[in-house]
């Protein structure tokens, strides 16, 4: 997914908590209905935790933390796959679940 930045550097968004959440929301497809938007929106914290884990791995391996959240989302976050997994679990009778949609 390529993000249009309209002259705004995405790194500026990463300088605040609200900007990071806005960046995440920008990856949710505009055609998603309200339920899908809520399902995907609830994945912000688990997604951000995965990002922090990768930053921690970079530091632990002796490197500088160079990964940006926008790059992490582009490389790892797939809203369509996340919705498919959510729908499969719901139809199987399971309630709300957290899952690893990166694998």
C-alpha cells in the first residue's frame, strides 16, 4: 500500500500520539463499513505493540532504531487479511479475539 502524503512528511505524524493513531487509521480502507472500521480500529494497540517489539529487536541487536511506524504498517499491516481472520473467528462462534495478523 502506498500512502499519498499531499506534501506532508509522514514522519511528522510520528511525533505525537494522535499523529501515530491518525497514521494507523489512514491504513483502514475507506470502503470499510462501520463494523469493519471498529474491528480494524481495535487493532491499533496490538499493532503498535508489534512495532515496539521490532524496535526493541533492532536495539537489542546493537543497531539504531531506524524503523518508522509508517514503514512498519506498509510492510506488515494488511487490513483485508485482518478482517478475514476476524470474520472467520466470529462465524466459528468465538467472541472478540486478539490475534497475530502478521503471520
